[in-house]
């Protein structure tokens, strides 16, 4: 019989990130029998120290550390108040980095993906990147995604000539003498060479091409979704930057980074974020190479079409501030102040997924959220409970958190430093971990995380969590803050085209109204509902920052907002009267009609067309429109987006509010792929 044990770990107060601790503790079950040999990607946020200083402080772990070659000497010597850096480290070093008592100068830690050693090049060294002179009307387009079919004819300007100036393939075995610590980096000349080698009688052998680029190697278990009929990155990049080969589009050179398909399959986002930061760092450096004839950098438009439920959803935190780090007022390089850079992001598709709960201010008695864990879920489930803002040296006890298992065992913690509890089963093996931590910086919030083991596994040595109805009770202590307590379940469902594994946990309160009176899904919360499960506040955690253009999705033929399109408002921003946004900035086409779900764009092979739906396909359409306006726009990207929606908007019949549609819906870009 499983039981909850309160405060079993004496050093729990020194753990920086409890999800990292939980994942490391079960690494053997998740990966292989020798967890100490595993290499991980890990995102650390340095506080007032440089990368070189951190390396010196952990010199005893030199054999367990790889600092990516993407960080040059200037990057490594720089010291900032907060600086996110992606590293590759073995388990012992990750645990050391996650220990606050070591006083390393680390503010936060986020554990990423297991990284097979054969994809790492520990000898790769930084290199200088020569400038590229371009015409004054050139706009660079950068895409971060997975499964990008580099050889698709929409990304070529000739049979053996590509428009892609640089592509980074994270899941490819490195080549000798390379300059990338993970995977392979392909310059335009090398892509052209491989295209020529794989073209016979004027016809390109695309399978051979992807084998030569390292994207596909079944014998060595290297897989990419470009092997399938439909690949997300190809579809997205074609919408943003695709052009028929005959047009020879020289005005829009492409930069791209392909994330490993295996980590995109883990939709919690926990595995993706460190490599996402590294991908942006690499592409930002590449984008700064493009210079006009007067020496100023050419403008660049980034698109990243993935969502994430994590983070405080208040415009702060590691998810929301990625773009600010590279292009905000405190960006580390002077070029960032000169280069006009916009980012388009999807609003997210979580509106109807029952992943968000709210404990309002003044709630009397405990607020209950019924957490449904599905059977045959082979990924861990994670729940975040974000407290109101408070200073680090005076953290009030905002609430008492109690978790009930389906069998009735209950564990309770207060929201105070060091508070934690674990659920253990047979042989004292951990099943779930409930803990409080403080997230500093601009976030300044207490965070309670509930991490639960999978409910199924293909091996016999995993401590499984029971499927069924768990219950989360949050009893708010009165008189401490006017701000609500927000709860989000991290996504862990399997995406189309990925191996089956994750099944999404969700809140299943009996008073949640799912359908309207006609039996259709209800896209907004009933105004008279007291249910703590809310559709509002489901905006992607990536999309809560002040700078990016955030795009919702609508159904074109029926002229209504797509039911799945996530909404604001945001959690109140610490230290500020208002969060940086109320919701998306505008909406673009996510579905052609109720019957023809999704929009057409490139399949994985040249000449093929497939459909994908979601706010993920809406965002690159706005990126495509933006490339014609970015050079002459006078305000911010969001100013441009709002003006676009107001000047040439598409009226929506359901009249959604600004927290769902922003300034309005825009029509598709002319000539899009």
C-alpha cells in the first residue's frame, strides 16, 4: 500500500528545481540502467557570473560538462544580472548544479532531454562567422521547429541550389572537424553540394539527401519526421517562407534549426526548452551576419510554432523572456540594438483541454480540482501551482496544498521553503513528489510542483502511479494577497506522427460545463460558473512576453474563432500594475472550414501537400505577411500586428473578445505556400 511521507529529505530546501530533482531520481527508469552515464541538455540561469566563471567553479566536473561551441569567447566572458545558458552535463553534474548550497551563482535550473553521446562533439570549438552582404530589401526568415525537409522544392531556387543559408540539425551525428557541439550545422554551400550529389538525371533522390545530411539513418536509430508523409517543420516553414522554385526568391534567405523529433514527442516541453534556447542563440548569431550595403543588419523574422503550458503566465519566467534575452533592451550584444527582429508565436491549442484551474482571492474553504490520470500513460505528469508574488526574504504561507490519490492516501504541504512530501510504494520506491520552491528574478513567486510517475511502462521495474481520479485541494489562507492562485497541468499527450506514449491528464470537476445547449463544445467559460477549471488563462507559456506577435486561429469559411484557440488574460505581473498583454495580438487562418480542418501546406516530399490545424499554422502566415512590412514599420511588432488587424481585418461572426482574438482576424497572405 502506497503512503505519503512528509519532509523525507533533509536537504530539500537546497534544491533549486524540484522537477529536475524528480526526473533525475527516476532517470534509470526513463532511460537506461546506468543513469550516471547519461548526458542531459540543461538550461541554467546564471546570476551575476559568466560562463567562464561557472566553468571554473565546477572544474572538478570537467569530464561531465560540454559548453556548446555556439558560445564564443565574448559570450563566455560576459556577466549579466540573469543569463540563461544551455549546457550538456552528466547526471552527477546536473545534481550539483541543482544544489543551492554549492553557491555556484545559479538562479534556476531546467532539465532538458537525454542526449545520446554519439550526437555530441566534445572537441568542437567556436568560430568566427563572416558577414554576408545583401541587398537593402532583404528580410531574413528564421524558423525553429522539428522535421524540416531541407530539400523540399519550396526551399530551393534551382534544382541544386537552396535558399537555406544555414540549417542546424540537432539529431545528426557530427562530422570530424565540425563547429557544433550537438548535431550538424549545414551552410548553404554544403547543402548545395549534397543536392548535386543526390541529383540524377535532373531528379533529386530525397531519401539519399536526408541520409547524407544525417537526418535519417535507420540502421543507427536516427529518425526524423521527414521520413513520414507529413512533418510539422516542413509544413510550418513552407507557410512562413516557401516559394515556388521558379520564382528564385532571393529577398528572403532562410535560417532554420531542426529540433530532435524524439524530444518534440515529449510535449511537456521539459525536454525541449534547453535546446530551444540553444537554437535561438545559434540562429541569432547567423542572422547578424546579414548586412546591407551601408553596414546595418538586415531585418529578421523568427517563427516558433510550439506551445507550452508551463511558467507563471505573467510575462516573466524562462519561457516568456527568451526573445527579450536576445533582442530586448538589455541584450548582450550591440548588434541587437541595431537589428530589427520580430517573433511570431502561436497562442496555443489548450482552450478546451481542461488544463487550467484558478483559486480566486477570498475563496472560503478548500478549492478542489479533480485530476484525472489516464491509464497507459507512459510519461510523467506534472502540475504547477503558482502563488501570488512576494519577496524572497518574506514568503507568506499562502495556502495549504493537499493531494489525494485514487486509493485515498493524502499528502499535505504548506507553501513555505523546504516543504515537501513524497508518495512511496513497494520497496520504498517513489511514485509522486510534491514540493514548494521559490522562483526569483522578475517572477518572484512561490511554486508548488506535483510530479507523478507514468501509469504504464513497457518494463517491469518502474514504480507506476495509479490511474484514475486524483484530487488536488488548495486551501487559501485569507488576508495575504488579492491575486489568484493559478494551476496548470503540463502537456504530455503524444503528438501526431510520434511514437505513442503520453496521454494527457486533465481536470475533471463535475461542475465544469463542456457543451453549450446545442451540444457543441463551449469555447468560453459560462459567466455564472463557479467552477475552478477555466478556459481563460490558457495562453501558451511561451507567448506571455511583451515583445512577440501572438497569433490565435480562426475557421475561414464559417468566420468564427477556432474552439481550441487559447485565451488570456494573464496572471498579474509582479511589481507592475498590468501584465504585458491581455491575450493574443490577432488571429489568422487555422482551419479552412469545420469540415476541412487545418490548412494546406507542404508535405515532407517535394510536390506534396498535407493539412495541419492549430494556432501553430496560423503564426507562420502572419510571419509571411510581416516580411513585407518589417523594413518600413515604425513601431513595434505588436503595434504593426494590431494596425494590420484593424486596417484589413476579417469580421468574425462569433464576436470573440480581445482576450481571445486580440485586435481582430487577418486574411491570409497573398501567394502563401
